């Protein structure tokens, strides 16, 4: 049973036992790992400029660069 956004918001303030036929949809999230990265001021400036040029955040640029390096290594 799918509920509308309005129904979900209304039921959010009621006890779980008041929910009609509660169902839990579970999808596991992929694991992520975070690393601390130290960059020189020049490299950091390039990273921010490249992210702005691509219209993404700096993390997306780093992820793309790592993916490209993995493909090149194979």
C-alpha cells in the first residue's frame, strides 16, 4: 500500500500502531569510505575551478578522476 505525501505527514505524528498495514521498503545503501586529502594551494585552487567549470562539487571531480585512473590502469 503506497501512501500519499499528505497521508505520510499526517501519520508521522501518530503512533505506529495507528498506521494502516505498515510496510517497510528496504534497499541497502552501498558502502562508502571517506579519506582525508591534503592538497597544495595550487591543486586545491585547480580542483575548485574544475568543479565550478563542470557544475559539480569538488568530491564529484575527485570521484571522476579516480574512476578515469582505474580505467586507464586496466
